[in-house]
């Protein structure tokens, strides 16, 4: 591990904050040292001073900047995380939904990480179609700031241990069991992966240039941002959602202290009112 002095930590934290709005407090210093030391070693650099010079000169469009963001972001996720959200979606939104016209229902997993959230949504929607309404039309979107996690998400490949929350029946319907060198893995069937549009997206962008969305899952990401950043993200999500559109946050997140016209309608579930 390499040593990181206070000035270097503050500079790195500022560079990362300016780009992603991920706030790295003093408590995160060991994490930064451990994750970025791996990059320094891999690049054959001598210390954090050289690493900072590289980041300064390469800039946010460079591969190493992307690697740095990939290394710093916390990507933990699992299938059917906060399962009450999926129950709410079925009983309070999909069941009463009357689809008119040709527009599909659009749902965006906006900090998708390695994809477990969007595949849980896919299974939920497909099961709803199979059991309740074969005419349901939907489009799923999944984005993240980290290209690394998005690559995992769009590969649809998961270790057996990661699929424990998925029933045997769903595994059989939506996944293929790996063989040979993939023996301990499950892969989402291609026909389902194709139903999701994956794209890299920074929630800190000033323009949310995304297709019209009806529902946004932004779970376990707001927690990393400070209040002004949260406020900006919530304002932008409010603007892109239609009246009655839903916003799902993570279990330890809320809009307390944020000014918005979202109304709490379930456990960390908000509805846009106008
Ligand atoms: C803990 S994961 C959440 C995964 C999933 N939503 C869930 O609840 O299981 C947080 C994700 O937020 C992403 N993230 C952090 N800052 C971001 C930003 N500025 N724009 C987009 N995604 C960001 C990280 O890369 C990470 O994959």
C-alpha cells in the first residue's frame, strides 16, 4: 500500500467530487488508499504523487480517470434487494395500470451497478405478463457512472452464490447454467438481456438527456452524495418523470431535508405530484 498525505487526499477527493459528486470524507481515506494503490501498482508508478500527476494531465475523458471512478464507487447489490419494492410495483402500479396508446412502460435503474436490480425488475415484469397481463409492454433502462459494473451488468453473468435469492423456477426460466469453465455461474438468457438498454450515465450531469421514464429506481446511490447534490438530482428526476411517476430510493435513504413535490407513498417510495 502507498502512503497518501492530507494534501493529496484532499486533491483526489475534490477531483472525484467535481466529476461524480461522490463525497469522500476523511473516514474514506483507507478505502481510497487501498483501492487506488492497486491502480498505482498496475500502472507501475512509484507513489500517489505520480498518480495525481497522471490524473491531472489525463483529465476526465481518459481511461485512467474511468478506472479511478470504477475503483472508488461502491457497487454492492443483490437480486430482489428490498423485495417490498417489487411487491409494491406489482400491486400498486402494474395491477391497476391501463396502458393506452403505443408507449411502453419505461423503468430506469439509474445506479444499476452490476445489474441485479434491473434483472429483478425484468423477472417481476415478465412474471406479471405471464400470470396477469400478457399485453403489458415495457422497456427497461440501466445506467451507471462506472463502465466496469455496466459491463458485468450487460454480460448477465453471476456466480452461483449471488443467485441464492432467486427461486429455482426463475433460475430455470430466466438463466442458463454454465458449463465447463463457467460451471459455477448462471447467465441471464440473451433474449432477456436484449430487453434492457444499458448506457453510461453520470447522475451529476446537468442535462438528463434520457428517454421519457415512468419509474426510476435510484436505490443506494443518493447516500454517497451531499445535500446540494441530492437536491439537484431529485429536481432533475422530478422534471423527467410524468405526474404520478414513481421514484424508488434505497432502504436507508429519504427525501428528508430535500425540497420537492414528491409524496411518500410506501417504504422509501415516492410519487410525483404536480
Ligand atoms: C451501491 S450501488 C447500488 C446498486 C443498486 N441500485 C442497488 O440498490 O442494489 C451504487 C451505484 O451508484 C453508482 N454511482 C455512484 N455515483 C454515481 C453517479 N454520479 N452517477 C451514476 N452512478 C453513480 C456506483 O457506480 C454504484 O454502482
